[in-house]
C-alpha cells in the first residue's frame, strides 16, 4: 500500500510558535517547527463520519478558532452529508450565503497528505484507530481520537511511543473527564481526598466481552469501500450490521465482534474503567491480577491492584467506589454518596485537585496552542483501553492471570499471544 508523502510543515509549524513566548517547548521532530501566531485558526480534518464523527463535527464547527477543511469516510452518503454540513455552516457567514471550501476523501492518507491541515479528529471503528493515528503522526498532525483507543494492548504501547517521539498533542475521546457537569471529576477529587476512607473496592457496570463475528455476508453497496473499511482486520465479506448503509441514527454493532472491537465491555468500559483508574491514581499503571469467574460467565471478573484494591466488572451502570468509611456512586446522570456529607461538605482549599477541564474539545484545542498534554493524553487512553482488553483476555481464557503493568506482560504464554495482532497486509505498523 503506498504511503502518504510527508507534508511540508507550514501550518503546524506556525501553530506551535504561538506558545514559544510563554512556555518552553519540547524539541520536536525535524519536520515540525514552531508556528508564528496564536491568532490563526486551527485547520481540522475529520477521519470517520459515522455517529460519533458527526457529533464531533457539529461540536467543532461551533468553535470559532477552528476551520474544518476536509472530511473522510469509506461510505459516500455519509461523506457527502458531512461535506454539506460543513459548507452549510460556513456559508452562513458569507455575504452571498455560499461556501465550498471543504474537501471530501475516501482514503484517509489523501487527507493527511495536505500540508494545510494542523490536526485531525479520528472516529473510525476501533480496529482502525492506531493505524489512523500513526499515519497522522507521521504526517505531522495533532490528534483527537475516539475511545477505546486501541484494539489490543501491544499496539497501544507502539502508539504511545510514537506520540512521545514526535511530541504530538493527543486527546483520547474519554469525555467523562471533562464533561457531564463535572460529576466524575467531583467524585474523583472526593475519593482522592479520603472522603470515603481507604478505598477497598470499585464496581464498574458495563456490557460484556465480544464474540467472534459470524454474520452472514452480503453484497457490498457500490458506495462503500469495503476493502478500506476492513483494512488491517481479518478479511470477511460486507455486512450492513458492521457498516450500515447511508445515513443512520444508531451506533453500529461492529463493537460486538472481537475482530473489530472489544464488545460492550470495551465500548463503555473505556469510559468507566477510565474513571476508576483516575480515582485510583493509576493513569500510567494497572492491576496485577485478573481473576475471571466460572466458565461462560460474562460478568463478575475481578482485578486486583498491588495495594489490595479490587475492581469488579459488574454492578450498576457507572462506577461504585466503596471505602472503609463510605461509598460514592457516579454515572453520567447521577452522583451520590453515603454518607451524604462525603460530597456535600466542600473540600478544603488545600486539598489536591485533579486536572481541570470543562470542555474536552476546547481542552485539546488549547493544548494544540500551548503544547501541553490534554486531560486524556495517549498514555491514559492506552491504559484505560488496556483494562478492557485484560478483562476480555481473562474471560476468553477463563483462568487467573498475573499481569505486570510496567512490562505489560502476563506470566502466561497463551495470554501473551493475545496482546498483539499483526495487521492484515498490506497494512503495517511500520508507517
């Protein structure tokens, strides 16, 4: 597969210099140099315009300091709709009500080859995330990528290493850290401040593990590039369950199948296990033991951390934190504690607070200018996704596993084989 040429770094170069007067920047790769002014708009490209991609597109179009200049999807109806959405939005600001400055691509590498694009928003199916990101990093783009960040653990470490080597500003789409009225941040601050005493257990209520894909094959529509949709995953024929035809108002069920995703466990788990790790101050670590329940179970798996905290897959939706002196429950629509004073009584001014972000997209855009790390940097996204992958491996093998979170290896050869999957050729991690 031909690779995109590395673009001349004119626009990204200009973006970065705006921060030079106020912060010392880490030395960047030879093809990314500082930008001249902080007042220029950030030019964005969008890769993947399904349900999440359309939502992100609408959100970023409302930020006045960005310009969406290109969109990409393998399905032509969605691609055309996204292009029209962008142009209709910007047409409102023109004298004659016309605008035609958004390009549409079927191959993400063509979008990335443009040297006027500073950053990209990636909302493709899970099995594509890391390769999309790697090509974007090589092209000199900053990245906002949807969760779960990875399809398997080994590729996550490759991605983290590449982000660090090129000092890419990388935001994982784990929006619960920034949004939903600050409920999750409030819970995490209270837990870290000891409001429920010493943390003993965490219960995370999300869906179950994925299954092997057994869908009947259909003829691929003419307006879908099915070969590109499958990409690095094992090849199989088209199914509208995996890639719906035209515009749709539901989240496609590719998430249920292990060839492409991690099941409901990884889909919402990437959100709620992320909050659990945040509360435990484990953003760069993880558990040391994975203990699955009996055979054929799809809930009840237990993680054990080196400090004795146990985290269970199962329970009410969201996160339930149980300590020696109380409990805190948090989900998108609810935050409560027992005793109530654990949350009702304000924390003292001297209490440490976690990273403050009240708008996930805004946080990323601000960090593109400052070159600081966003609230859900690539290491965090990798570690949160890894929890989901560890659970799926535990369910799949059905036996207790010891895990070294530093080396990111099991004590079990068969389990270690499930940490990696080579991309289907001609795709490769050597971008």
